[in-house]
C-alpha cells in the first residue's frame, strides 16, 4: 500500500498536469520530487510545456504581423481606389493634389501633410499642396529641414520613406533631439 501510494500520487499529479497544460494553461508546471523516472518524466513534461509556450508566443507574433500586413495592404488599396476616384474628376492640378492629400491624410489618420512637386527644368521642389498644423517657428524650421532631407532621400532611392518615431530613428540623428512637435513622417515617391 505504501509503495503503491508512492507511485499513484505522482502519476495523478502528472495526469493533472497533462490535463491542465492540454487545456491551454502553458504556465502550469508539474512538481514531483520522487527521485526516479516519474520525476524525470515530469521534468521533461515541464520542458515541453515551456517550448510549447515559446512556440505559441512566436505564433501569436506571426499572426499579429500578418494581420498588420493585411491591414496595411487594405489601406493601400483603399488609398489607390480613392485616388482613382479623384483622378476621374475634372480638376486643376492644384485641386487634384489637394484632394489626393486630403484623402491620404484621412486614410492614414495623419494630422498634416505636404505634397512637393519637382520642376523638371530647375529640379527644385515646390510645395503644391499642404495641410499643416500651426507650429512654432523653430519646429517649422526643423520640419522644413527634415522634409528637404526626406525629399532628397526619396528622389535618390525612388522608394517610400517612413518613420514611426523620428525621435529614435537613427537615420535622422544629424537633426539632433530637437523638440519637433510631431512624431512620425512618411514620404511617398
């Protein structure tokens, strides 16, 4: 009876742990100290639960990333559709760019934006459409410097340029930790 109790209790604990972990509680750990194969089995079971938890966390992150990509692509498609609708209107170039900027800011949930166009003869960039929040002069100066830098990068690379937090973006270190009154920038070729 004593020997069977010594074997039955750890097996019951192992069974309880298997049921608990199987039900989704990947934080549960089996605690058996028998000094034999049952303790070794419980230890291996705990390692398996730890690996399952890490795998599950990785899977969740992967699903979040895929969801973000789908949401991002959906927004891009909506922007393209909205711009196509605007292009079908009879508008001057300035009116067209103002409507495109307004729609892009709406879809991107942005507070401000500028459309720059390049003069083919001089190569100079000119603000063609804008919607800006009032900024103090020093913040406006920083914004103009950043936009000038950004436009050069976009013209050079021909690729989208974005930063979710310009305060920690290594590409903008040369601008220093100035108080800019804005956080993110996107440049679209």
